[in-house]
C-alpha cells in the first residue's frame, strides 16, 4: 500500500535476526514536511513499473486536509482546525501492523512507544490516529484517549466500527484538546 501520505511519513519497522519484517508503524507529518527520501521512494516505484503506485504517490488536485483517513469521522475537521488555530504541532500515527505470530508479546506497544519518542524529538504536542474500535484498549495502554463523538461504522474501506483517538504529548497551558 502506498499513498500521498508516504511523502510525509516516517516509517519504522521491527525485524527478526534473519531480517524478516515482523512489525511496522509510521508517523505522518502534515503536508509540507516531506521526508528526505521521497526521491528514493519514487525511484523504487518507477523501477517496479507500477503506474498505480506512482499515481498514488502524487499530490491530488484538491486536498481537504492532509490526514485523509480521518475524513470518515464527522467532526474531525473541527478538531483538526482547532489544533491548527492553536498552533499545536501534530502528527498522525498510522499503519501499526504486527505479524499474527508476533502479537500479544508487546511488540505493538514498542512500535507505538517508539513513534511517541520520535514525536517528542520533533517537539510534537499531539498525536492522533484512527483505529478499529476493537483496538481501543491497546491504544489506551499506549497513552491515547478516544476523541468524544469521533466514531464511525466504516473505516478505511472496511465495514468495521472505528474511533479516532489522540495523545497529548505536551500540555499547553492545560488546554483540553478532546
């Protein structure tokens, strides 16, 4: 899977000693914060000869906001606009995936905690994400809270109940963000 947000995403991975990928996650920064290896990604896509992947990596003619996965949540725009108006540095946690045979051993928490650490190095103040409702407990253990009223029945092309969540990394004069 590849899309526009890969231009501004910092991916991380967990590997076995043999080099097999067993978990991954990414931190997606707002538009305008392209990662320095975008040209490498483009070169790899061109080398693969996939017109679809190359098209997915392009900027669309019209953007509503930079975090397209959260368009499924009525009210996200208002939440996001409030963060922008308050000058809050933010990013999205996404594509947290752990291989089935590696689940329930804490690897997912390590991946999310690693992204939180990276976010702190970038002086981000809020991380947000969208996930299937069944993952609520997992993300709560990682320090995220459900955003009130931001739920939907269909998310990322899957008919599954989903929620939006946020983690406040730096309290800014104790402002309530959710």
